[in-house]
C-alpha cells in the first residue's frame, strides 16, 4: 500500500516519568509516581475517574494541570529533547470550526509559522485518503459525523508525524462500531510509534494495547497487570480477551 | 422570506399609526398621519438629505473609530496582564458615566461641528464592542490552546489562527449592539449643540411646530439605522460563516 510519508518517521523513543506528583485541593492524587512507556509500543492506561489519568497524560505532554499542581521530570529514553516529538489527541476532536478539513490537518504548520508548500498539501491529502475522508477535504467540520471528525483529528496527528502519540480517550464519544473501526485504523497507522492511550474502556485497552497499565489507589500507584498476547487490533473471541476483560474489571472494581 | 416579513411588519406599523391618528383625531401639529409625513418629506428633500448626510457620516465615523478602538483595547487587555488591571477600570468608568451628561462637555471641548458628535458615538459604541470582544478572547476553548502548544505554536500564530477567529462570534454580538445604538450618540450630540444634522433639524422643526417635518427626519434616521444594522449583520454573518445561529433576532 502506498505510504503517505516520504520520509521515514523518526525512531520512537521510550518515555520515562520520574517523581510524578499531583496535588489537587490539598489532596495528594499521586506522589512520587514512576512510569515508563516502552519504545514503539502501545501502552493503555486504565483507572477509575478522578484518579489523575488525564493529569498524568497532560504532564507527559508538557501541558499544565487543569487544576492542582504538578511536578515531575519527563524524559525520552534516548536523551534527546522530547516536546517537539509529541503529538496530542484529546477526547474532543479539537477541529477548528472555521477551517476546512484540509486546513485543519495542516494547522500545525500554520501555528509554527511555517509556509504551506504544495508537497504539504499532497501529504495531507494522502493521509486524508488513508483515513477515508479525502472527499470531505474542503468541507467544514460541522458537516461531518463524529466518527469522521475523529478521523480528521487522527489525520492531523499523523500529518505532524511525531514518534510519540499521547491520546486521551479519543474514541470514547463514538458509537461502538465506529469506535472499533477507528481503533483498527489507529493501530495500523500509528504502528512503530510510542503510544499512550488513556481510556476508560477495558476492552479498548485489550484490543489495542501492548501493555495495560492501571492507575489506582490514593495516592494512586501504577500497576501493570497484563500484556495481552497476539498482534493488535485483537478480536474479543479469537484472541481470548474475555477472561482478561473479566480480570481487568475485577481489578478496576477493587480500585473503585 | 425575511424581506417579506419585514415589509409586512413595516406596513402593519404604518396602519397602526394611521389608526391611532384617526381614532384620536389628533391635530397634525401633535401627531401627523403617515401621509402628512410623506408629503413633508417630499416638499423639502434637499434640506433633509443635506442634513442627513451629516448625521450618517457622524454615525459611520463613530462606528468605525469606536470599533477600531474597541478591537485594539480588547486585544491589549486580553494579551497583557498588567494592561488588564489598568484598563478594565477605565472601561467600566467609560460606561458608568452617562454619555448624555458628557454631551455638553464634548461640545464645549470639540466644538459645534462633527468631531463632538463622532466622539459621542465612539463613547457609546466603545464599551459593547470592547467588552464583547474581550470576553470572546478570554474564553478560547482550552483544548485548542493545548493542542496548539503541543504543536509548538508561536504566541502570535495562536492569536491569529485560534483566539481571534474563536472570538469573532462574540465580537459580532458587540458590534451589532454598537451598530444599533450608534445613532443615539450622534443625535444626542446634535441636540446639545450643532449647526447641522438630523438632530439639529428635528430640534428646529419641533420649535416651529413642524411636527410632520420632524417625523420626516425621524423616519430617515430610523431607515438609516435599520440599513446600518442589517448591513453590519450581513457582514458579520459572512465573517463568521461557520456559525449557523447568528443574529439575536433570528428564529
């Protein structure tokens, strides 16, 4: 299949957080947290609401906490600077409503003050074709369905071509079928990158994750209860995910 | 459809007006009938237009300068923290002082000509435009800014590509209010002291009991106000093309 990337993506580094610390309203949400995201693998982070999953992801992305105070050191395993190698995907698609689909994919270049060259347009169109929204390139986001909008958000992430992808429940607002399709698409297109997916859906984690991480307790700690075998995207029956699902639910239930 | 509805409303108001005149049998020097006003308008169109241009120019210049001043103020307040602390009180004071009370002073300082009226219009427009645009700039969707930060956006590019476009709908609400109230500033200024303009004409017509002529001037002013509002509204709709529900007067 034809690749939208003329240049090879940079080699994906591992990510290490040390001394992760989050205080919210005088309460320690997590304290001296250590987290390693292995290079070129999908790590999926599960945990009850309010345990600090989103804050942890924001800390890795170099963003400020929405509320509360954060501390900690985030570094890449290869020692090179990290911020310009990270792409961020949120639960909302964050498409700019006044910009067309194509302009939204190209927004990173505009925001960095870089010119938009013909080859950038070609690359963006190729990616849009890959996520199957090329026909809507000139449409405004309002004209698109939720699933299509999230595809465009994925295309925007792919266009940035960063080796580390941090995703905060990007598929959670979609219906079950659309969600599965997007999971499959993301696994295919983000292969070879270091990915952290924060999710509240254990089955999503089992389908796409190489490593499952649990954040739970007070102050919260990271546990790594399982690493499903077989290559993602896995199928519930074929890959024997149901027992793992039950086990994960039990662990999450114990945490609540 | 919209135009037809407007025409029906307009015709309805004319009929109501005529009914009141007929029912109360009011003399022409108290409440002239619509036809009397039309005749008054047709009798001296040159005089009316000559003064109308003055008032229209005052309104348009006031709207222009008030909008520019409002945009600049809102940007400064939104972008520079210290400016916010110093400028916000000024903004509130500019609105706390009744413009009507300032009118004689402005005429004293800026003279009987156009500048004092333009200044009145600017003062009256400045607050809604600044407050609305500033509010819009302040409430940029946090997720967009997060995304831009992870993409390595410059501050200027973030402003240009995200914060300003995101604030345009709010700015539009402010400018619509501004366009609707701009004529007040100009006409009040003319009442206080002037040698030209529709307000001046109305004052004189009133003193001479030419109420029909006064109504003619008023009708002209109202038509211009309406035209101005709809022009601004149309322009803003084009500017915020991605928004569906725009005008507060839409169904």
